[in-house]
C-alpha cells in the first residue's frame, strides 16, 4: 500500500472518529455550562438559569447543551421547572466563544402563568418583543415543549386552571419568515389541538398587522360537561389578520383604543356537535343555548378583547340555516349576544318542552302540551336559572317556521333575555290562513316565576289549528280573539291556579262537530249519548268572553247564532283542574221548536252533556194581609 493511500485512509479514519466523537454527548461541568448559557438568557430575556443535575455537550449535527433538573427564574421567582432542558446554540457564536441560543427543548416542564408570575413574565416578553421588532441579534428559531404542564388563572373568575400533556413545536426559521406552531394538550379533561401558521412575529411586535391561519379542535371522546349530558366536541378556524394594540392612556379620546390586546379580523368558522356542552366546558353559562343541539357559524368577523362582531354571518342550528349579522361580548363571565337573522325555513321545535307541561300521572293526554282528558299541570319547580345567565337580544324573520306541531309563515319574532327576565315577541305570523301576534314575558321571583301573556289572532282556521295541535276537532270556522293573562307561581300548576286576566274569541261562519244542538233541544233525554252519535251544528257567529281570576275563567257573553238556532253559554272553566262547569241554553225557535238547558261538564276537551230541568216560574201568591178580602 502506498504512502498516499495510507495517509488518505488514516485521514478518513480520524475524520470519522472526530465526527463520531462530536455526535456523542460529552459530560461537562454543569455550573460552568449553566453560566455559559445563562449569560445569553439574561442578556436577551432577563432570565436566570439554575441547574441541579448533570450537563452534556453535543456538537453535531448542531451544537447543544443538555441539562437535567432545570429552573428558569426572574426576580427570585421560579417561572419554569423542567426535568430536562436542551439549549441549541448557534455555531458562529460558539466559535467566537459566546452563547447564541437558537432553540430550546423543555422536557416535562411545569410553567407558571399565575397573576404573580405574570408580572415576572412582563420584562422577558417586553425584551423579546423589542428585539423582534428591531430585528437585533439572532432570534429563537425553535421552541419545543414535551409533556409540559401549564398553570394559570381564569382571567374572568381568577379560578386556577391547569393545562396538562402539552406537546408544542414552534418553528421560526428566519426573521422575515412566518412562524408555524402546532400543539396538543388536555384542558378540563378534554383533549384539544391547535395549529397556527403564517404568523409574522416581527410585524406583530411592531404593532402592524400580520396574516395568519389558526385551527383549534376539541374532542371529549365521550366526555360530558359538568351538570350536562351534552357532548364536548367541536372546531374553530380563523383565516385573517392579527394586530396587537398597545394600551392607550386613560385620557385618550378613543375609548375603544384605551384597552390593549389582540385585534383579529377575517373569516371565521365555528362548529360544535352540542353547543351547551362546549359552552359549559368553556365556563360560559349556556342560557337559552341549552336548548340548542348542533350549531355552526361561518362569516366575516372583527374581534377585540372582550367582544366579537360579525357584519356577515351564516348560522346553522339543527336543520335551520340563517343569515344576517351579530355580535357577542363577555363581561365578567356573562355572555351577551345580539343578532338579526333571517331564514327561509326555521325549526323552533326544540324550544317546546314536549310533554313537560304535565305531571307523569297525566302525561298520556292527547296532542301537544298534553291536552288530553287525564292530565294535571306539572308541579316541577319553575326557574330561569338555566336560561337567564346570559343576555340575548335576537331578531328573527322567516318565510316559514315550525314551533312544535304548529306551522307558520311570514314570521317576524324577537327574543330578549336580560336581568333575570325572558321576553318573546311575535311581531306577526300567518297561522292557518290567519294573523297572530303576541308577547310573553317571564321574570324570576325568589320562588318561581312571574308570567305575562298578551296576544291577538285574526281569521285563524280553528279546524286546521286543532289538527296541528293534535286536539279533537270539535269546532270549525275562522276565529279572531285576544288574550291578556298574568300570574305567578313556583310551579306550572301553582301559576295556572293564580292566573288572572281577560280573553275573548269570536268565530264566524263555522260549525260544531259531534252534536246537533237543534236535535238535542227536541230530545233532551239523548244528551248522554249525543256526543257519541255525532252530528253538526252550523252557526253564523259564536262569541265567548272570559274573565279569569285565581285560575277560574268566568264565561260571559257566550252567544251562538245561526239561521234557525240561538243559544247562550255561561258558567266557569276551571283552568287548574282542566275541566268545565258550564251551562248551555238553547232558545226556543221561531217555528215553535222547543228550547232546553244542558250542563257541560268534565274534562275541557272531552266534556259530557247532561240535560237540566226547565226553570218553572215562581207561583204567584197573595200576601197574608190580603186574605181578609177573599170571598
């Protein structure tokens, strides 16, 4: 073998050994290595470094120091305690004999972001922002957290919060490039992930806008929010721009600019399989959102600390899709939402507590709301706690809508929730060919609710309405009427028993199904079977007025007029017991047809008839003193 070959092989072997040696971790003196790295941390960020374990140095593929038992501190307060720390160094700085930290990897770190620690983080964050904005020196290109734990406090309530299992990778290769970040963590028992890309830290630190794309997902995989059966699952995406506004002075004329913090704008998307569960997980009282199921939002937005606005928004709730504008704000943990939305088709069936008006003993009633004969009003406690935690001002319009079993067209409605009250307004709606308007208000009492109802209807087809509700179709015709009721109680049964107010109904050109009143007047002995035999009573006009007091409706002005029939109605409707105690009087006909009196008794939708004896005029008698003049 020639000398040249020998030298080449020897050089290659030495090089291989050197590379191998440089790639291996070498144990070095931990205090000196820690002091070497601490100089750069203190110069750039004002942080101190304390190491309790051994230290190693590895030169290839990139120079790095590795420590065990590490604490990062500021002002004598520990901010980070980590089982392991890897400090990645710039090669140029290392050759010059100084540390230039380009990356940090923290293994099983415990990071404190409590209010006390927040003050200690202020200067490091300010130094970092100043260096980034000025473009001075080398920047931190890479930050990695492995199985970290983040301790902080809820900014709304001050309650302690903990993020566990945090695995984060942030890359910022060049000052002019964007920052990319991905993270996976568990918060309040729900695994979540975050992805961020395109963010430009230099523009952000200088107060300018930077584009970015962010996506957040959460999936409880069977987890349920406390006190709720709703799933915790959803996602949020943002594609837009971000700027960090600095706090202005208190004397600043622009009140909006006085609060510093992030300003976001762009296109946003939000979806969740169960809105109540997601809001409960976030610590936000769901209010009326407790009645919602799957919800998604998509639209252009503008967000600032404490609030967000949607000049354009598309909302899907269940099978209903609405478009319009809205805004939301969070003040001391209370959610306030305003919106104006329109839809072609709106399904509000979820707002109707199907069967919830009745107690279990009477839940077998017919139709919506349990209008059958055997029901009793529910005695479950009434409260607005689940619906009045947040504020809501919502305006809705729809070409068609469904509320429970009732179909309506051309609907304009509003919903207002504020200060322990819930108010629903129906500006107009077409129901069974007629127009309906109304207003219902609920207010919380120390024990129960105060309820007020006002409404009017014009030319509503009663037969079609009763069919929608699942009630027996015992009367047909076009109805108009008005109602004004109020009451208070701790349960629905208690509230109905205290109702007071007035109601009036007029039906034009209709008929009563199931009984022929003219025939009944001729054969009163058949009253017990008259409703089973069937029949019809045509009339031109029927009117009834009710005066309600303590849950009992007194019937006044009960009149029915037909071509060959006249009848009147009096008595009472016992609302709490859901029964009738009325009397019908059929007037004698002009053709000599006899009249009659009948009791209408029993459950209000399935009553029975009973003939009453005719009232005989009182006999005429002479006074006792007149007997002296008798022959």
